[in-house]
C-alpha cells in the first residue's frame, strides 16, 4: 500500500487497511507455521521417526488458518456472494438488502463468539492428546477471537453501507470476484 493511497483514504478506510494488514500478518505466520510443521512431519516420517504430535497440531493450525483467514476475507470483502443477483435490484432495495444481510452476519458472529466463549470454561480441564500441556481451551479460543475479529470487519462494512457515499459500485461487492 502506498503512502499516497493511505493519506487520501478516509479514517474508516485507513482503519480497514491497517486492520487488514495486521490480519494478513497473522495469516502469513500461521501459513508458515503450518508449512514448517508439515515439512517436519514429512522429513521425520521419511527418516522413520514419526512425530506423535504432527497430525493433531497440523489440524489445529489448519483450523486456525481457516478462522483467521475468514476474518481477513471479511476485511477485504472477499467472501462469496451473489453480486450478479443483487445488481439486478433497484438501488433502494439493494441498499436495504445489503443492510439487512450485514445485520444478519453481525448477529451470527456475535452469537458464535458468545457460544465459543461460553464453551471455553467447559474445556478448561481438557488438553490435546499428543501434547497434554496444551489446553483445549487455548486451541478452541480461535472461535471467539476470530468471531470478534470478523465482527469488527463486518461493522466496518455496515458503516460503509450506512454511509451510502453515492458510489456506483456496491461497497460490499467490490471485493467479490
């Protein structure tokens, strides 16, 4: 991102860009960790020395990558959608449906985050099978944390919709390909 782009963007766009950059780094770190872990697993198996924790940790890293990647996709408005269908609607109906769908998404992730957080104390006594020193509540914390990250992104998307800057393009469909 160029400095000129950042300086001409409004405060919400600058926040979105910086937030997206933070999430990109989180996703990159998780991707590198998963790649290193899988490579180590392959090397050790080739040498006849399987790592007992390889499969379980790979599964956890893949789940984390999925959840944090979803938060990044929310910031970039990259989740799947049906912009072709929405584009056929009149502008007032398009805006109303956009706001309604954003409110549904926000409600869903608020509920998911609340349920995810309420389950963590139940998991307090459990741990990974292959790494008993890693609490299951730490592993499953990805659900409420990523839900909160997605909520931040979706509230920014809702603010864009409510601002109705008179743009020709649908602000929520611009990241969809």
